[in-house]
């Protein structure tokens, strides 16, 4: 789906919350597939969680930014931080849980999750439509 020299984002899932048990089992609550229906716009959500499956090719020790960008290039929510991943051999599968809170939807339409490491150009790794209920 999206790649850089060190990481390929293969699949992204959007949900309200993620719970991880000591056994490693994940509980994904309130999974959104392709659409979020809001009662009105503008409207806010407490937050969203993005579960990103990836292929990691090289060690990563980089600043990252993940932003949910609306159809008018407005930022609905954003998180930045430091990503550290150690890789053995030729790399392997990785899993990241990225919580973004709060989320402020101003417009209906396609919202894009944009991910970047360090100073690289942000790339779209996920899209979801935000709309009002059908009458």
C-alpha cells in the first residue's frame, strides 16, 4: 500500500479502541470499514485507533507523524512521536497501534490517513469516507 526504504504499510484498520491482553490477543472495538456516519458536521469523536500491519526492512529510530486529513486539507487529528524498531536479518512483519485523539470532522467526504518518517513526504496509507446519515 505504502512504502519507504525502511517500512511498507501493508494494511490499516480503523476502530474506536484496541485492547491488548497479556496473552497477545487483540480486541478491536467499533471497527469502521469504509464509512463513518456522523449525526451532524462539524462533529468531534473522542478518538480513533489505527492498526497498521507492516513489513519492516531496516532498523528504525525516527520521528513520525500520522495525520487524518479531510477533503479540504483540514487536519481532523494528528499524532507525532518517536518510532523505534529493531530488525534482525532481512526484517519481518510489524504491527503498530496509532491512537489519534481527539478527532474533529469539519466536512463530509474522503479523509486520508497520512504517515511519514522523519522529513519524508507524507504518504496516504488509509482512506475513509465521512458522511451524514442518508434521509
